[in-house]
C-alpha cells in the first residue's frame, strides 16, 4: 500500500491543480497546489487551526 493516497483533485488542464493527499499511516491531510512552474504543500487545517485527520 502506498504511504499517501490522493482523495481530491480539482484543476484546469496542465496549468493549475489543487489536490488533497492523506498520509495512510497517520491520517493527516495535506493540501497540494501548483500553478505553472510553482507549487506548494501544506498541512490542511480545520477551523480551529488543527490538522485535519482522517480515520484510517
């Protein structure tokens, strides 16, 4: 089983994409976004500023 699983994808062709990935060992959700040649990855936070965790 892969360590990370993509659970959400939204985007416009090849230029811009937003994805949510879940760490299958910890359940922590990560937000990945890229546009053109730039991109970033961050922990997805809830309304209280705590990491979003999916039950595995």
